């Protein structure tokens, strides 16, 4: 039996990018909440995110009649913009058609917040995307991962820490809501998504 090359990725109407860090070391950490949402989307729509392209793992599916590329940058969080810029340029998509899902330490675990555009808010993955893509005008879903236990707690140590057992249950609810919100946003129903899901 001959091995077949996987079919090439076709044109897409939108990209959903989950931010995180690659490797087993970072699995289940707060900073990988974006990866968790893309993995849940892949499971929901029966697609594998295992193609290597655009410095990412990616997969293609259809959500609400729209062809969507699911993207998990493998550049590490602070260089996420490299992957997003490559993918958006390849498909000639404007920023409005690139939905970014990331963690947010200002939100409690279990909550999500939707935004049409905006600054990076201190999130370095968002900062990289804004800098390299030259625009803040992309929608985003922010997944709450909780505030630092106290002001002096090292931020890097906090975002790279794992969720507690109770927090993991709350995170699952947030991921489920983010999957629903992402489907609406791709379908140009941002207002409805914000009314239904945004904290």
C-alpha cells in the first residue's frame, strides 16, 4: 500500500488561532488556555490539528458553513505573531477574519470575555500579533485563568503554573463557552456572542 500525502489545505474564510506554548512541559498550564479551546473545537468538529504549516499545527474544518483554519502556533507564546502573520498573508485574510483565543489573568477562571479589537493588555502573544501584523483590529476571546495569588508573585511562574482540580472543572465550562462563542464569531454574529457569553 502506498503512503498518500495529505490533501493540501484549501482556501479558508477565517482563521481561529489558539495561543500557547508547545511541548509536554506546558500542557495544562494557564498560558495554554488558547490551545485548550482550539483542541476542543477540533474535537467538536471532528478534525485533527496535526498538519505542520505556518510554524504551527493546523487543521481545516467547516463551522456554520464557513471554511475555517484552526491554528496552534509552535513558536512559543511571545512569537505568536510570526505564525499568525504567515497564515493570514497566505490566505489573504484581513485582521477581522482572524479570531485569536488567549489566556487572561485579569479574569476569574471559568469566565470568558469577547472583544472585537483592542490593545494587547499585557498579553505577550497578543502583543506579538499586533506588532507583526500591524493591526489591533482582530477579534479575540479571552479565557480567564485567574489573578496572581498576591502582587509579588512572579507573573511568568503564575501563567506557567497548572490549574488546580477545582479550577480545571471551571476551565472546562469556559472552554465550552469559548467553543460556542467562536462558532458565532466566525458566522459574523459577534453581538449575539457577546450578549450570550462575554463576562
